[in-house]
């Protein structure tokens, strides 16, 4: 099983910290939401079907995991530490 994924000329490895930016539409308004977390898994065979899971720990100690599809407007980048 592969431990890395290539997306828009960048290679991400499982365990990397990422900033994930995705577009949210609320009625007529549109905004960009940021999620910072650790890249823990991916699935899918091509970019149209590919999904990643990222997880972070909140200030109160609760783990939050989110799934993102590559078919929506999402931008990934390494988190600046």
C-alpha cells in the first residue's frame, strides 16, 4: 500500500501536517474555510474519486476527523511550523 499521494505537483505523505482550504457556499455568500490537521489516509484510484482524511486535536482534547474529496474546490498545502 502506498504511503504518499501526488496532487497538483506536490507529494503528501501520511503523517504530514496540512492546511486544507475549501469553499463553503451559504445561500448567496461564499467563503473559504481552513482546516489544519494531520493527513492520516487516502482512498480512490483517480483524482475524480480520490478522498483524503485529515485529523486534528482541538483545544479541549477532542479529536476531529474530516474527509475531503478532490472533486470539490479544495487546496492543500504543507502547514508552516
